[in-house]
C-alpha cells in the first residue's frame, strides 16, 4: 500500500511537472486480474479518445479496500473516481468524500439504471444519487442435478416456490447420506472470515428468518441482532457446520464443481455461475434462496462508481465513468464473468438473466426478495462485528453471547459518533 | 601509612582541580563533537519514535477516528483503556500471543541453535548449507504464508497426504488452519521455519566468537565432547542466548503478518493477536484512539517482559 501511494505520489509529482496540458484522473478500483486488465484497456481507449487526459489506475484488493481508502484519505491522496462497495456508500457520503454524480454523467445512463441499481447508489438522507454501476448482484442456491434427482428433491420453478426451511434442512440431511457427496452444501466459507461475503450472503438468512443486523428505524442493534429469531437462524447454521454439512473454510471455494463434485449444493454469488457452468454443463440447477420464514430474502448491491469531493475535474471524471459504463469490451467481459445487469440496456443484452435464461431466477430475486444491507454510516462496524460473531458461532461458540457482543459493539460505535447525525433523527 | 595518607590526599586535592581544568577544556571540545555525532540519531529517534509514541499516548485518550468525520474529536480520558480491558477478545488475543511465544521460543531458538551447531562443524559444502538454511529468512513472510497455506489445505493438502501416507492412513487429515485447536500450532510451525535462519546466524557468530584455545585447553584437560560443549560452548554463548531470547520474545509478541494472511484471527479467535486486534480497531473499525490505546498497552507489556528477562538472566549470572 505504501508503495502504491508512494508511486502515485511520485507519478503525480512527475506528471504535474511536465504535463500541464494533460489532466490526470486517478481511478481507484478493485477486482480480479481479468477485471484489472479490462479497466486498463478501457483507460487506454479513453485516453485515445481524449488525448488531453491521463487515466491513472490505482488497484486495491477488495478485502482490504476500505482500509486502503482510509489510508488514501489520511494522506490526502483521494482519487477522482473510486469504485466502492455499495453498503459503504452511506459512510463515505456522510464523511463527505463523495459528490452527487447525477449532474456529472450522461443522462441516458441515469435513465438506464434498474431500480435496485438506483437504490444502491442513493444516500438515504438527501435521496441524491452518488454512485452508479453497470452491474448489480445476487446470491442463489446452485444444485447438482444428479444428486437432487437421487434424493427426489423438488426443484423450484421461481422465487415464489422456493424451498422452505424444513424442505431445505431435510434435503441437506438426505444429501449428507448420499454416496459421492462429501458435503451437502458449500456456503463459501473459503472466502475467509474477514470478508464482506459473510454479511452479504448470510444477512438475508437473518432477514428471511424475521430479524436483521440492525433495526432500520431506530438504528439500534441490541434487540434486533440478538433477538430470538436471529439466535435461532444462526443456531441453525451452526448446526449445519457441526453436522459436517458445510464445506470447511480451508477446503477452498471450488468443491461444488471440483473433480467428483464433493459438494452437492452451493449458496453462491451470481459470479460463481460462469465458472461452475463451464465445468458442470447441464448438471447445474439454479434455484432461489430458501425461505427461512414467511418471506424470502436475497442480497443485492455490488461495486459501483462514485466521484470524490477531492476531484478537481469532476466533469472529466464523470465523462470517464460514462465512457466506461458504455464501453462494449467492458460489457463483453462482464458478460463472460456472468455479470448481473444493473443497467436495463445491459440486461437486454444478457440472455443469461432474461426470462427463460439459466439465471432468470437470480434476476427475479432482485425485484421480489432483495434486501439492501443497512444504508447507515456505521456500516463498517456493523459488518465487522457481524463477521466476528459468525466466526465465533461457526466454530461452536455460544450463539446468543456472540450476537449480543456484536450488537453491543455496533451500538457502542453509533453512540460514540453521536448517532451519526442526522441518522439519529430518522424515524 | 597514616602519615602518608593525608599527604597523598592533599597532593591529590591540589592536583585535581588543575587537572580538571585542563581536562575540562578538552572535554568541552569532545562534548561538542559527541553531541554533533549524536544529533542525527537523536533527531531521527525523536521525530520518528519518541514524538509519535507520546502522540499515541495522547490519541489513546481521545475518540479520534482514523479519517476525519463530521463529528468532533473529544478527550475521553481512560475510556478506551477501560473498553479494551472489558473486551474478552483483547484478553483472548493476549493469551494467544503468550501461547505463541511459549511455543515459538523453544521451537525456533532450538532449531536455530541445533542448525548453528551443525553448520559450525567442518562439513563439506558448509557455506552452501549455511546459505540454504538461511533461505527462508530472506523469503518474504507473505510468500511463505501463501505457500504454507497451500501445504496446510484440508483435507487433501500435501501435508495431510504425507502424514496420511506415513501413518498408513491411521492419522485422519487435520484441518490445520480451520480447527481452533490446531490453528495457532500451525502458525508456530511456519513462523519458526521462516524465521529461525536469523537466530541461526546470530548463534553462528556467537560460536565463531569462542576462541579455539579454550577448546584446545579443555582437550588437554581431558574433557570429552559433551563436557567441552557444556563447559566451553554454553558459557561462551551466554550473551548470545540472552540476545536471541529477548529478540525472539519481542518479535513473537508482535505476531501479525501470518495471522493477517492465513487466518484473520480465526477460527473462533484462536489466532487473534494483540497487533492484529490493534490493526482491526484502527483500520477496520476506524477507531484510531482505541488502536493507540492498544499500542500503548502492548508497549508496556513488551517493556515489562524485556526488563523481567534481563533481571532473570542476570540473576543466573549471565
């Protein structure tokens, strides 16, 4: 990180000296190697179209992104354009790092955004749009057709007839006894214990069970995260782990499609489809997330683009964001990695998610069961506290105690920041 | 004698001021020289160590966030310290670091000492082997962690396969990094392997510093190999032992990289360490005040341990 900031500093010093005619736009982003090179190519194309602009890409890995961003803030090295994880938007806007993006980007893009995409980029206090993305996201339940047929499982057709908790746990039980199945389900513990995946993917299980990470009216976690419904939901997940039904953390993230198909189900992100389908072909079944209570819930939100208040050329930064979102090759790469559409024009161009397409269920979830992560400036603490509790619980810790500790940590943080005004007044 | 004594004192009394004066002038010149030579080091230490340390004392008593926030920064006294002392996770992390230190000291120092003794012998290709054994120490810890992370994989990682093969399948695969009972031990293994090269070099230097005449004399006195080791090598290595012990303990208390890369403090907080706890407080939760308080506590702990070790070893006439 130090090196990156240093080289950035040197780069800007050098460029500032010689290239007064050229405007430098710093763009901070995350992503796997495929995306990193895609962004590099987009930057080159933008520079070719705008010879007076230099795009400086700054890469930061996503598990430590918020930390890197803080470091950039402290050293007054804020980029012009930054990719950000949607649930952190409230924190960044509240802290004053982002500026409304609507006036800065092409207006046809604003009209092209899906409702969920608008929601993830909107700050709840002033209802302004601060970030925009090409994509959105969801989590579905992938199944191995052969195993599901072997146990005679019902395959849901849409979000409405998703598996109930009883059905789901019954199938897990049956799968655990089936020949060839080493683990009934992969919940991607392999992503680690300090990763947004935990809050993103397991949060909806709480919401479906009838509780939440935090009360979204009073913004208090005690009484919600440590409520009986949440304790019950996480006790259930703890039981799966205890029974040996879940792929352990140290076994990687490919057990669903690895040789011999050791994992029968996978509670996985939409991005998992491309890789799994390439290896499993017709054996893969895409199902909606099970209902753990009266109503279903699914996650949404992904990495989206904002323009910082530190930018000296917000108009050019906006021009770059518009250029990138419309870039054909970038959309092509998004499609290859089973990108989940956040723009209507991209959805129309994605047969994967269209009605009748293999991932149609995932797209259906966005408008039926999707629940955003709490749009509150305390989100960094909320997610960090929840991750800690889940690690404790999955390793046999006391569920109630772990959730109570997490809820207290969250409330303590909110108190310490005077309730993050004006969030303390929202009712 | 009684007669001479006062006379002597008198001469001394007469002589001394004069000598002092002469010496004083020279002293002052030397003093300036010494101050001049000390100045760069003192300035650097002040700017980069002492001032930040005092600042962290101050920050520890505020609710300073990592990055500026719209809410004001307040002086909150000892609340951060109270919060840390009330947090079970802090005590867990302290306990974990103590466990780690307790394991790593014999494993790492023992390994280093044994290889140093071996490589001090007149073996063929001695220098090649010295370089070879030192290789892990110059490899980045991050790289070592990634490699060992693969070795540790469960259930089909190389380490488990080797153990399964050697035991004829008797020993079930171990979830090295995913089992709360094993995780810290696994970190000890890889840490010792990565870092023992440094201690080995220190021991080698210590061994080379023992004069050959002592061994020759011991031989003439009829001492056998073990007696020569126990009565010549060991006493000759005492300062080395102290240095290695203190350095290893302090390093062990600062355990961070391995944990940050491989386990992130889990499973079930079994590898949470004080420094990792501090980084999490400061960067993840963005509470710089709280993190500073942890750093102050860590400093005091390490200071006390270093002083205790010195005292203890001094008592053993080292």
